[in-house]
C-alpha cells in the first residue's frame, strides 16, 4: 500500500487562540475513500484547506503524492481536485459554460476540454440540464456539477468537503454512487468530510472521528463498530425461571444482563450467536416470546470515543454559514 496523503502533527491556530486543528496525524492510502467525521467546527474544512494549499499550517507538515503542501503548493494543486463546502458555480451561466470556465482556469487545452466536459456531464448525469442556467438547478444538480468541475483536470486525489450537505436522502445516495464509481473506475483517492453518520459508515473505507481539532479514533467502520464490544441480543423469555446460566454456556456470549423476563446479551457476532442462544433456551425449556438484534452504529461509536453523541453535538452547535445556505436551498426547493 502506498500513502498518497501523509499528515504529521498538523496544527492550525487562528488569531493565536482558536485551535481549529490540534495535532492531527494520519495517512490515506492509494485508491481509498477516507473520511473525516465530526460536528460543526471540528476542524474538517480547515484540514482540507491546508491539504489543498488554501491555508498554511501553524505547525506540522503534510504531503500529497509526496509533495509538500507548503513548499510544493503549485505542484500539489495540479494533482488534486477540490469540491468545496461552499458552492462556487456561477448561477448565471449554464452547466456547460461553468465547466468550460473551470477548464480554462486549469489550462486544459480547448479540444480536450470539450471532450472531457461531455464525458463528465455524462458521469454526473446532467445531460439534459447541461445547457440550462445553473440558477434553474436543484441543490443536488449543483452539487453534481461541482463534482464534475472538480474532475476537469483529471486529478489523482479528490477532496470533497461535505459532498452531500443539504441534499435529501435519495440525492445523497446518487452522490455516493458517483463517488464510489470514481474510486472503482479510476482508482481515485478520495479525502472527504461529512457529519452524516450513515454516509461515513457506508461510503468510507476508513474514518477518522474528529472533534475539537483532534482525531479521537481512526479505523474502518466495521472495526470501529466492533470495538464497542459486539452486538446485543434482546431476548424475552416467558416465566420466572432464570436462564442466565443457560445463556452463559453459549459460544460467543460476552455478557448478560437480566431484568425480569428480559435478557440483554452482549455477543461477539449477532447472526452467529442468535440461533445458538435460541436453541439453548429451547433445549432447556425456555419459551422465547420476543427476540431482536441491536448492532452498534456510528453514533454509538462517536459517543464512545468523544464522550458526546454526534447528533447532540450537531444540535447544540450553531449552524455554519454553508449549512444555513444548504438549508435555504432545500427550503427553496420545497416551495
Ligand atoms: N478563518 C478563520 N478565522 C478564525 N477562525 C476560524 C477560521 N476558519 C475556521 N475557524 C474556526 O476554526 C474551527 C474549525 O472550523 P472548520 O470550518 O474547520 O470546522 P468544520 O469541521 O469544517 O465545521 P462545519 O461542519 O461547520 O463545516 C471553528 O471553531 C471555526 O470557527
Ligand atoms: Mg466545514
């Protein structure tokens, strides 16, 4: 495995007091979708801004494809694409015109640009809207246009800052498909940020949980969830008899709590343990009246590592400018 992005003890302090990024170290491997998951103000955009050469770090270092983001900033810019959190497309141009403008900014020769624009418009499925003014686009269409723009110079590494912010669930899923496609077809390395738990879980190969400028945990979604100590079976057994000893004897059972007829059984792997536990109960005369399987989700993971739930952190934090804007776009669409 080759590290495409290497970050060492990165720090960014604003105005001498705000530690937006507070000693962050991580690597992103080639072809990986790597995500930063964290609430408003966690330091996600600041990190992306440093990695994409828009901001200089206060301390520490970072390289992209072996190029230093401070010393080799111009070279870094050529190999990366950025889809920023704030929408940058021009409302009074068509989608195609916006892309042409972007290709000029990146010095893509005209003939090549025309071909690539066609290909990218197809990739993000904007064929029918390409010649319409962007002000007539929905929020999801704008985001897809932004994605296409970030790809115009064929970057090796793509930075996506909140790629699905403010999009509805269906449009979000379409965006995930586009991102997965880029990885599969072009072996593109993707660094993205999100504060959507489900997005980090289903899209990212590895996730860094970021809170107050620090990485609190970093691993694959599966490993992070497993680290919480497995799945939980909720079982209700008829009658007064105690079945703790019976359940305890089953392979894969880690812990049991009983409250009256209800048993909370922590197991290594729910799907393997459930039939074994049910069989043990049946063999010992227990009548099961209900059973359910609870798997750890990313919110529980976030809570475990940061001491607060991401959903609560989001609600208590004020809405960022871009989130307010995304909410406004959504509200407009609903009218
Ligand atoms: N230019 C700046 N000057 C001063 N403070 C800043 C600046 N940019 C960011 N900050 C502060 O740094 C912290 C991290 O901000 P950042 O934008 O990186 O968070 P984020 O994780 O991207 O949040 P969001 O989910 O809202 O986009 C916040 O406290 C923010 O107020
Ligand atoms: Mg941000």
